[in-house]
C-alpha cells in the first residue's frame, strides 16, 4: 500500500460504514442514517469528520460509551422548543432526529429549537443545518466538543472547537451554507502540518504557558487551540464568546457535560470524574422562511445577495469572493463522480475495523 | 473648555437626550425609551454608540430620514415569529418594541423571533438582548449596518460591522452578556488611534487595494474593516460568515436594505439609488429557559459554568479570565456613581444640538 492518496468510491465507503454500524448493533434505519451523515463529511471535503472517525466511534462503542439501540426521547417541550435525551446513542443518529423535531415544530408554529443531551460526536454541523433547506427553512446546528481551546487569557483548555452551521435557502442560486469551528483553525489542519513537519501560522495555537506558538504539535505538549480572532488585539475574546454561546446552548440548556466536563471523543481518555451533565450536547434551530415574508420574495432577494457578493471586485491574485458553502459543494460534485481520496493511515484503520467485524472494504 | 475628558452625570445626559428626542417630535414615552437605550451605551463603556451619536440622529431627522411618530406594526407573523415594519422610526425605539414582541411570543410558545425592516441605528446590541434577562429568557439581538467591511478576498465594502449580542441569565452570578461586532475591531477603536496618530495593528483594516494596512485612517482612503479573523490564514472567512448571517437574518428576511444597500448612518451620504429594501434591519430572539429545563437547574449550572471559567488558570501577566459582560458591568457601576466621561468634541456636538432646540446640557 503506497503512502499516496487512495481514491475510494462513495458507494463503497457508504456500504462499508453502514455495515460497521449494523455490526455494532444499530437497527437498519439508524445504520443507514449514520453512514449517510458520516459520509457527508467526506463528500464535502471535511476529511477529519468522515470515515477517518469511524474507528473512533467503534472504540467508543467497545468502551460501552455508545448505545446502538437508544431510546431517543423528548424530555421537555413547548410548541416551539424541545429538549432531547439521546440515551448515549450515536450523535450521527441522535442529531438528525433532533433536527427533524425542530423542523416539525417550525412547520407548526413558525420556528423550532431543540437542545440535546446525552449524545456524542455528530459528524459535520452543516449536515443537520442543511436538512432545513428542502423545507424552505433556515437551519441552525451547533455542538459542544472535547475541551481543546483556551479562553482569552487562560492557560487551561475549557472549550471544544464548538462549530456553528447555518443553512439558508436561495432561489436559482445554491443555498448559503456556513459551517465553521469557532476557533482560528481546526485541529485537523494542525495534524496535516504535523505530518508535513511544517510550522503552524501564529494565531492558531498557544503553548502550555499560554504563549503564542508555531508548534503544530503544541496540543500534545499541553498547549491549546485559540478562539477565532487569535489574540486579544485581534479580538480572540469574540471567538471565546462564540464558543461559549455554543457550549451553553448545547450543554447547559440541555443538561449535557459542558466546558471542561464535555466527554472526550477518544475512548482512551477517561470520562470526567465529577460529571455535571450527561454526554455531549447539541443545539438545533429551524425557521420557516415564510414565517417572516413570502417565500418567493425571500428567495429572489437571497439570489440577489449571493450574486452581488460573488461578483464583488477581488483583491489581486484572488479569482472570486466565495459564498459560504461554495467550495464544499464543488468538492462534493467531484468526489461523487471521481471518488473520495482516503489517506493510507485511514485505510489501515478501516481495515482494522473490518477485521473486527469480518467485513471487507 | 479643555481637551481633557469631561465627567457628566448620567442623569444630566439622560435628561438632555430625552429633551432632544422630545424636540424632534417623539412622544413622551418614546423619547424616554430612546434616551434610556442610547445612554445604556455610555454606561457600559461603548462610548461610540451613546451620546456621541446623538447629533447623528438629529441630522438624520433633519434630512427627513427619521420619523418621530412611527406606526410600528407587525406585517407578518406566526405563533413564534414576526416581521415588523419600523416605519422609519428611531432604531432606539423600534428595536426594544420588537424585542418585547419576541419576549411575548416566547412567553406563549417557548421562543419568539422577530425580524425588523425600515429601522435605523439601534444603539448597542446588548441592550435589547438583556431585556430577556428579567423574564428568565435567553436574549439574542443583531443588526446590519452601513457597509464598511470587505468580505475575504474582496476590495469592496459590502457588509456593516453587524454586531451580535446574546444575554444568558444565571443564578447568583451576574448574567453572561456577549456583545460584539463581527469584525476584528470596531470603527470607534480606529478613530481613537487616529486622534492619537498611532498605527493600527495588522489585521484590523485593509487599504483600497485590499492589502493589509496599519493606517488607522485607511477607511478614509477607500480601505475597509476586516471580518473577525483578520486574514484568510487566520480564518477571516468565518467572520465573513458571521457578518453575512447577521445581514441576511436582519435584512433579507425582513425586507430591509442588505449588504451594500444598507442605508448609511451619516446624513451627508446619499441613500442607495437602487434600494432593495426599506431602511436598516434587525433580528431579535428570546427563549424561555424553562422551555428547555427547570429554571433553577439551568441557573445553578450557569453559575457553575461562570465560576469554573472565571477562576481558570491565567497566562502570566493576566489577572483573570473575563466572563462576557463583566467589564461592561464594572464600568456601568463606576459610571453611574462617578459620572460618564465625555470627550470635548462630543460636548461641542451636544452644545450644537442644544442650540438647535434651545436646550442646555
């Protein structure tokens, strides 16, 4: 096996992932859904959140931290809100079911908002937000995550990369889809630099004493990711605000583990000894566009918005202004037809998983 | 009159501002509300958004762009949402009335979401979000604004500083109140550097060609403010996403002027010739905490969250991790008792306004 990138078809990765979830004991429908959500990351170019994480889910299941047959239930609700107990199910299954509840409530009363506890990693934030699009709704999705990020002025890691995604329908134009971690850089980008033995740009990480660092492996020696903004002068306190808002809406509101008590994704790290809540938390929202103005009016103005921004005059050397969601959509188009590039170490992980369950990729 | 800072009591500034709004023809109740919202900025240390802007509102009124007796009305609604036409009223009046509608809807169905068109500058975003606190609700407030910000890779100014505020109640601890522009730095900070003839840090502005600049006056020569993140390497596209989300929820959803069509705050700049909507737009949200979990549970966990973060181990030279809202609350405490520092040029502006209406400060 070469160290080069291996092109694997979407269908093959999908069917393998689904079989793995079935082998873990997930019902047919859940296994299908989990594979679909997981693979949406690979299709959209977010390689860190797709099949590369499959072995992580398996190890969590082996450690007894994932329940393959959860009883996902509404534990509190009003006409426009709900709180969901994910019963330690796969986040890949709990999240789309919770988002569906937000969509149903939005159908009934204009908007729906759902906070989730007792879940775990839910794949890419954007998948769930985008579920709203086919209903002509604006979708919102966020989640807290294992603590890797230091607040401004802190040496301690107290927040996850806590992503926010928002999907907004348009008319002729493709939808606006923002999906981003509330840190300057994602951990996956640092891992790429580590493999290449390159330095990280200043503003991505700090060292164990909280000093700016260009060490791409700073997290391994007690350092931390930095909130969006990088440093106080460039307003990292705003990234800290955003990450905190995600943590509170996802976990304090639902009763999940928040801040440094968020459970780790990796099974070799222990769960917090003094838990303040259950599992990881998510937060979802859906708003019917026509709960605010006629749908066709909104869509034609969104088209106008997108056209104006994408044709803005660019700085020299840049071809275009990118509307959020454009690069991911373009990658998805090519990966569906040409296949998904999978790194050799990921192929090895998948083979290890296959061996556990007597499956071949 | 010295160039030093002039300490003026809150009561004096409040009563003067209220008299000015009355002189513009606002009803008693609206003048009181507008003065309260305006002064909340001075109290909380956001000097750029308080009495320093009073003359700006007066000039917009003189230019016929502010209606002192607006018929603020709901033009579209569902149980959890509404769209408001501000009838060109003062944003300082339209915004709290719209937020009250969000709160009322939240009381009824768990959450309320209100998009506003045909408004103008609404003071500090945080005021409106904080209205939710006394109802044990989470409050959200955002607004679009005059275009001063270039998207990543763009030379053109297409977005405003588009702030987001979120207020979250706690129990024993003071509330969490985030309130921030979605740019690296606010324009007011650049104005301070210009007065001191100092350079701006790299990452705050770009020049007219879109190159990084340290010229604090770059905006005056065709430059632009940069989205939170500063540059592509440090994820300015995420700040662009945030500013865009605010623009779309505030203006495309309501029918206000969006992107480069947002009306300018200053009366000497013309309105867009080809308007795509009416006035400026805002977006508000309110969610009852007990629409998700029992109120006392939420509050005790918010207290725990705040205590954990504020006692985090700090980097050397920093005394504490600041919980969002803490510096503003501390400033408010001292300014209420000791008076509000007003710069000499602002005093002159207030005297000019006083002359127009035969009022003395």
